[in-house]
């Protein structure tokens, strides 16, 4: 959705609504975690969980602002807005903020993405090795600092392109 000149305004609006839908689906998928942490947030809760919780709420707030301002300024409703540029600025700033928060969230969950990428890579290797030697399969994934840097680098590179385009 950050590449408005590639998508055009109409597709941008549809992608924005789809992104909001994906966020809601993600929220409902993790609803038990949200309820569990909400009930324990002021009790003994690890700092990392509190950080995830705060980051998720800030990200959710930015998505709400992006969606509301996006629908308000959309070509679908054709609302006459007296201060259109101010609302557009709020939409763009909340989009940039949301992207930065998303990058932080993805960076904090780098092990998940390293595991996902590693599983895909390992499955390709296993197929080729097993054809020659069935004992070539290793047990359990091993994640190194290099895996973390590759994963965070990939996520950051994609995000930088979006940020540069948004700015």
C-alpha cells in the first residue's frame, strides 16, 4: 500500500482495507494472548511480554488511525473535507509510524522468521540429500547470529523501500 504510484488510488484503497482486515484476523487469532496479558499486565509479567503488548497496542492504534483517515479521504465516500491536507498528513504520518512499529515488531520476532525461512531452506536441502542418502537429515534447527542478521536485514530492506516511498 505504500507504493501508491504503482498501485493507483483505487487499488491502494482496496489494499488498505485488506490490510486492516488482516490485522483484525491477526488480532482474533491471538485474542487469548491479548486477554491473558491484559489480565496480568500489572502483575508479574516479564518485561519482554510487556514490550510486545505495548508495541501491539501502538501498532493497533496506528492501524485504526490509518484506516479511519484513509476511508474518510477515500474516493469512495466523496466527503467534502474542509481541511483535506491536514487529514492526509495525519494519514501519511500514521502510516509511517505504523510501518516503523511493524518493523520493530518483526525485528523482535526474528527467530520466528528465521525458523520459517530455515524450514523452507532445509526442506529443499533435505529433498536433494535424501534422494542420495536417507541419513543426511539433521535434527532440529540451529539459529546463529548470522541467521538473525539476515532475517532482520531482509525485513529492514523491504521496510526502507516503503519508508522512502512514503516520505
